C-alpha cells in the first residue's frame, strides 16, 4: 500500500496503472482501492473520493488512449 502525502493525480494514475491491483492512501482524503488498473468507486465513498476516483480513472484512460495512437502497424 502506497501513501501519497498530497493529491497528485498524474503520479497516482501512473501508480494505479503500473500495479493494476491494490490500495493507496492520500493523506487527509482516505484509502482507495484499485483493481484492473482502475480506481474502484464504492457506494459508501464520500463525494470528494468519488471526484478523485473519476479524475484518476480519466487520466488512466488518457494514458491508454495516447499509447494506442502511437502503436503503428505496418503492412
């Protein structure tokens, strides 16, 4: 489990995408779980945690989309 002292979305998104499954903590925000390379947003999360989870998941989707654009196949 990794602890982030402050909320840095890009760094957290890279961590989640790299390790694929686990947990991380953002000080003063709480504990988050990720599975399948995405942050899991539970029904019992606070609204702030939902916003953070969505933002991190959006960044991960952007990473994946940009890496796919660079993947060129030649015939």
